[in-house]
């Protein structure tokens, strides 16, 4: 019954979703999909890890080597997506912190960074507070604390920190000011700050910062509907680093969301899954299957995602996405949503909690959380879509209509499957 | 009625799909680079005893495999400071700054203003520039105005059992080992070396010197 | 209507500050000539005189400032912290009147170390310490750590705390060159 309904919906959606004029051209990026060639970066990072690990085995009290091992492990995690490297990096740094008598602020910052990557923001916060009390590298600590406070929903403190290191000449300030503006819902202004940061990174000729800023601009141009610029910046990223999977993922999204070219999006994702086997790509593949009306495949992919992302090595990294896939297990969805609110009490996490209440037939509770903790606290289209669903369940049709208008402006970011649902309102 | 509500709930949850990952921005890049970290500073009489040699090393603990991709940061100036009047305020500086594979040296020359803020002294009469030696090549040197210059990767000349010292400071050891471990053995640094005539440095026998890494 | 979603089309708030600094950047980037561009202001990020002083003596909370303080101001700012550091670190300064082999007590030695400069002779031997000459420079091969350990832990005649006065790493792992650029080739 349910499936029939879904197929019916898909048919309606397909008939009214005419593909946009294509922006992407496979000739621009197909060279980056060839995974047969060995990734030189992996080889170098492995050599680096072996070099310092061997030295550390020979002299297990040379703690400086632990930082080098952690750096190599972090790099290997970035390149391969294999979570064991991230856990190893954290262990290296924890050991270094312990062995040096908890006296090094830079070590605490490095440890905090692995916690941030692992979405363990409370642990990261603890490390940064220790780094701050030690003192060295005060401004670096303040900047990282800003990042963590934004994830912990402590926006007043984040704002205070942002002011404390304000400097329009500083790349690291500009990208954080941009994040703040985006949080406030002012995405155009956020992009303007990223553009200033881009100029700094180019002036500095800093490859790492250029990769970061180009790929983030790829995302943000997408958020404001400038798809061509988004595409152009993903390509700029790949020109510097042909293995930069994040940019290829962005190009897959353009193919799917903008051009409705599911075959091409799938081709890119298949290459990505080979080169960088992380669970994330399964979610986009399941969305594509959903769009194509292949509900069986959609559900299979979701199951695989749940299985892989539930690997204890990931910790709470994928909780937000797991909550979203627990429709057959409402109790588990609620449990995970509660955990996510504790780990990361942001409006987005409260939205997951509200949605989980709705799934558990507690529509009044859902409405209460949505109105108190989500609405006007976040401007993320995804979160507002959930609020619209909750209004609909509570029979508040006028509010739904109001949100629907705005959601349609974010069609590209939401993607065609979600837009189909918005159209149902 | 109940069913449709349930469907809506499912939709609300499932809506949080890939899109959010696409919008979930990558962690911010590392806030502190290490390109301006001075690992060591040396000043000694040259092979030609009329000259003094200044050495600054940056970016310590480079493994051989990491050395090939290590480079000088174009936003970082290495500035040797020379006080020849005994007040610990620099009277002369030698500035080293990389551009497009070359290291440019300006000075010894009077600094525009002494202290933490500097401009490049482009009008200095003492100048020399040298190609930065690539990893794996023989040392490339250059000379001009009686000065000699080098920039590129070298073996880290520093030796110290830093691990045991850390143990002692942390209260985990009471003394050094009979045979210490050189923490820096087998590792490289990025070196800047400049040799200048003593006569260009002034003073009457003793100079106070130090090196700074200055960032744009 | 209340703004609920991100301000996708609202250009009104496009940060004026952002535009201003963008203009400034454009001016700065005017091409002047064909040579490399050396313009701009450079600020101290790190500095060093004697080896390992910052690592050993400067408390974490003072490192940021120490790294950017001009040496002429260091003595006044850090002498007492260095003297306290010496007393906390080394039993060789535990009793009144204790001094090192240079005859300097904790306060005097702390004051000397706090001004982190390297003195260099232009007329004679350059060495960190060779048994005769003290602090007339620093050669690549000088065992500077052992010299510092002796002055910190060794007491009046280098005989105190023998386990702490030599790290027993006495030379580099590669031989140095007698000619420019003197440092050994990389591994």
C-alpha cells in the first residue's frame, strides 16, 4: 500500500520535474574518476606513518613522534575515510598528552581537532578549555572554541569569541564570520566573507587553505542558487588535488539535484565509493533510487547505510543521519535523537528530536519542541521542512503554506526527492 | 487519518537525507601553521674567518618522505637581527624572503623601524638571491657583494634527547640515560644560511643577535 | 512575512564591511613592476636567540607574548619568571648563595637568560662554550644542551646532579661540512 503510494508519487513528480539546462560536462571531471592509478598521497602518508611509528617503537619515550604519527593518521583518514586512522590519531595524541604531564596546549588543540572530526564536541570542548588554561597559542584555541561552541549551540559564547579575534585580514577569522552569518540565515553575506577569505588563501599561495575554501564555496554558491559558480569551484578544487572526493561529491549533487541526471550522478558515486569507502554515499544513492522509483533498492541502500554507520568505531558521527532512517523503529529514532541533542544541542538536533516525537505519534510534543527550539533559531531548509511536516500533522495549514513558499526557494539544496514532498503540502 | 500522519512523520525524518551531508561543511582547516616555527638559530665564524655565518631553521621533524613536498612559506620572512651598540635593539637586519622558488636576501641594512613590525628593505645595497635547493639535489649556493646564500632542506643539525628531558620534567624519570637518544636523528629541516663579511656588521667585537620569523 | 529561511535573495545585508576591505585588497594588488612583490607589513610570529630557552623556561601562559616581545624589553618582563623557573627546575639553586659555574645565582642567571639573544664575537673564536670561551656564538657542532644543563643543574663546579647535566647525545647524526653551507645534506 505504502509502496504503491510512493510509486504513484514518483510518477507525478517525474512528470512535472523537467531537467534544467546542464551545467556539468563529464569531460571536465571524468579524469578524476579514474581510480586505477595509485593515489600518491596515500603512499606518502603511509610512508610518513611508518617512518615515525618505527622510530617510536625503537624509542618509546620520544613523544614528539606521537604528534607526527597522529598527523599522518589524520591525513590517512582524510584521504581514505577509514575510521581506524582517526581513532589511531586520537590515541596517539591522548598518549602524548598524558606522557608530557598534560602540559602542552598545542597537543590539547590537536586532540580537540580529532574529537571535532569525530563529532565528539563535548570532549573537544574539554580539551580546548585545558589548552586555554595552559595559554600557549591563545588565539588558535579561541578560534577552535568558536567552532565547538557553534556545534554545542552556545551562540552567545561563540559570538563573544568571534569578536575577540576579529581581524578582516585573517583567513581564519573570515571563514568563521561567514559561518556566523550563515547561522543567522544570511547566506549571501556569508558567501561574501568566503570570497574575501578566498582572496587571502590565493595571496598566501596556501594549497591546503585553497582546497578548503574552493570546496566550501562550491557548497555555498549552491546554497544561494549560483550553480555554475558552484560547479566552477568544485573543478578548481580538483585541479589542485585530483583526489579531493568532497568536490566530486558536490558535482554528483549538481548532476542529481540540478540536472536530474541520475545515471551520471551514480557514475560519479560509484567511483567515489571505490576511492573513499565511507557510508555517506549510500544515502545519496538511496535518494537517487527513490527518485527513480526503485523503492526496493532505496530501502536496501538505507539498510546498508544503517549497518555501516552503526559501526561502534564511528561513535556518534552518523547519529543525525541514523535518526532520519529509523522509520521502522520509532523507539530507536527517539533514543538516538535524544543522544544527538545531548551531544550537540543545536536547533538542527532539536529538529531531529521533534521529528522523532512525530514518528512516535506524539505530535503535540513535536510541535512544542519545533516552536520552542527550531523555528527562528535555524534557517536551514532541511530543518524548516521538518517543521512544516509537524505543522501539517497538527492541522496548522496556514503555517504550512507559509513555509512551503520559502522552501521552494531552496529546491536545489533540498534535492528533487524532498521537493516532491514539499509539493505535497 | 492516523496513517497519513505516520507517513508525514516518515517523510519528515527521511527528508534529512543526503542534502544535509552536502551542506555539512568540512571541519575548519588547521588554525595554526608551522611554517613560521623557528626550530634553531646558529651564528658562527665562517670558513673565511673574515665572515660570519647565520643559520635559521624552520619546520622541524621532517621525515625524508615529507621533505620533498616541504616548502618555504611566501608569507613568512626570516629576519636576522644584529645589535652592534649593546642596547638589544637591532641596528641591522638581514631579511630572507622566498618568492617563486628563489630566496631573496636584503641586508645587512638598517631596519625601517626596529621591533615587531617590518617592511622588506627592498632598497638595501647588500642583496643576494639564490634558487631554493630542491630535495635530492646538491646544495645550490649563490654569492654577491661578498655574501653567500643558501636555502633548502638540510639534515636537522640539532641533537638532544628531548624525550628523556620530557620524562624528567613530567616527573617520570630522575635522570638521563647513559646512552641518550637523539630525537632529531634522521630528520630534516628547512634551512636558511647566509654568510656575510664581518665588516658589514659594525660593532667593536661583540654583537647581540637573534632571529625572527615574521608573518605577513 | 517573517524571514524563516536563509536569506537567499536578500542582498540588503551584503556586508558593507566586506565590500570595503575587498576594495582595499584590489588596491594592494595593483601590479607595479615585473619583479617579485615584496610589499606588505610583516609581524613577528616567532623568535629565538639561545637554543631551547623558550621551551624550557617560558611558562605556557607567557609563550605567546615572549615570542613577540622585543629583546630590549624581555629582561624587565621575564627576569623574575626565569629565576623562579630555575629554582623550580633545579636543586642546584635550592640554598641561599647557590650559583652556577659562571658564578651567577638564580636571579642573575635568570636575568641573563630572560633577554633571549645570542652574543657573537667578531674578533675571536665563536662557540657556545668550549671550556674557555663562553657565549661567543653557536657552532653547528656545539653540544649546547649539555652546556645549558650544566649551567642549570651542575652547581658551582659542574659536579652537582650528575644524572641531569648531560643528555648523553654529544654530536649530530651526520657530519657537518667545513665549507658553505656547512649543514649536512638531508636524509
